[in-house]
């Protein structure tokens, strides 16, 4: 089963899969992102979900919140 799923997924590019999911309307999907990219993605963050702070030893930092 796992190999069959892999074969099916490899049949399209990620852009093709995302377009198909978007056209369906019932599939929540996005491209793979680094943590930093995700913290800047408006589809993944809402007000209060990401905390921006000034840490004396590090400078400006961001993390998931609220803490």
C-alpha cells in the first residue's frame, strides 16, 4: 500500500497537487515550509498566534504563542 501511495504521489508535481487540492475546495494543503517561513505565512498565523519580542541577549525573536 505504501509503495502504491508513493507511486500515485510521484505522478504529479507538488504544484499540480496543490492546484488539484485547491480546486477541490475540501482539502487544506500548503507547500512544505521551514519554521521561519511558516511564522511569516498569513495562512498559518492569526493575530496572537505568533509572538514578536525583543530578547536582550538575542535581539528580535519570533515564536508561536500565546505563551
